[in-house]
C-alpha cells in the first residue's frame, strides 16, 4: 500500500512565490473544496513578479522537456464545468529541456498585465486568475502546480449620480412615492431615502427593503438566471396613515456585495436591485423593484 501511495506522489515539489508577498495585501478566496485561503490582491496594469522553486524528491532525478509559467484569466460556467474560457493568457519559458537533480529557482515577471475583470465566485460562474507552472515530460504526465490570486478594480466617484424617484400604487387603494438619494452606490455606501404615503386604503402590516443580486450566465436557451436576496431591512411595523413619511437608512458594508458586472466577456452579468415590499394583513405582498449600480471605490489606507 505504501508503494502505491508513493507511486502517485509527484517527483518534484513546486513553490510559487510573489516578490512582494510579505507586504502585499492578502484577501480571502474560497477554493473549490469549500475552504478559504488568503491570497495576494492585485489590480489591472500591475506588475506580477516572483519566483518559481523546483525541488526534486530526495534521490530522484526529473527529466523534462521544458518548464513554463502561465498567467491565466479564466471564466468557468458551472453548467459547462471543466471547460475554461481564457480571456488572458501570458506565457514565460523558464527552462529548456534537461534534467533537475537539486533545487532550482527561476525568477518570472509579467509587466503591466491587462486584467480587465474582477475575480468573482458566483452561483453558476467563476472568474479567477492563476499562475500555472508546468514541467513538461515525455511518456509520463506533466507536473503542474497552481497559485491563485485576486484582482479588484476601482472606479472613481461618478460625475453624475441622479436620485431615484418613483410613484407606485393600486388604483383607489394605495399610492406611495419613494425616493433614494442616489442610483449608484459604492460597496461601503449608505442608501438614504424616504417613502411617502399619499393614499392608504389597505391594511398594511409591515414594510421592508431587500437587496437582491441577479446573476445571469450563458445565452439563448442556455441562459441561467439566479436571484439571491442578500439583505432584508424592516422599514416599518404597523399600519401607516396618509401623509406619513418613513425614512430609509441602509448601510451596505455588512453585506457581501460585488460591483455590478455588465456582460463580462459576453459570459455573465451581475446586477443589483432594491426591492420595496409591503405586506398587508392578509399576507398579500406588494413590491416595486429598482435597479441600482454598485461600484468599488478605492479605500484610503
């Protein structure tokens, strides 16, 4: 049994390290096995520099047809699991064919890398960035290792950020106006607004505001849409009267939001909605949904 275990063990250990790994900010990334690892954080146009260390298992010699490192940006759709769509693919050759007897270290550098999309782990889609090291071999399988990293891109404050004002109602039963102070919010923002009751002829039991995320993947008949309710915030408990005004103040920072993604690489979109829900005493629900734009603002350190 021990012999069998040894037979499947890689004859060479691979370690991928970043040159600024000790000083660069680390962020959590959920892996395929469900566990969370801390990985380096980058943004588009940065240099990605480091070294690859290869160390044969003691007493073993590794013959190879070359060593390379790739920087890959990939999208994986879960209904098409196993097929990766590479939107970024850069290669650096680290070694020519030969033999490795002892520990060898190779520096690598990818300069001003275009990484236009953010890392994303969704319900039906995953967008990730990896460094992939391959030791090519004849007659036996290649030796491969991966190192994940996260990309986040930042948006300046929008020059135009109009408020949202809408009227909704049921004829002769209910008429309300609601107003949100902005239509674009950063991830740590606060939604401030008001709801005015102009006509109330139904017995309302409570009112709440929901934040919903809608992820759509694929196209045509293979379009999949998943809607998640990320937050429920009670605005009012009890019946309102005509002329009453209810304030809204909802902080976004406690919730795991991402920016809005619109047709990322023609593969998926992520949109956010504020859903105003009124429930009457017979548990009938009345709601009005409004899309908002979410963006990532550079945080001051």
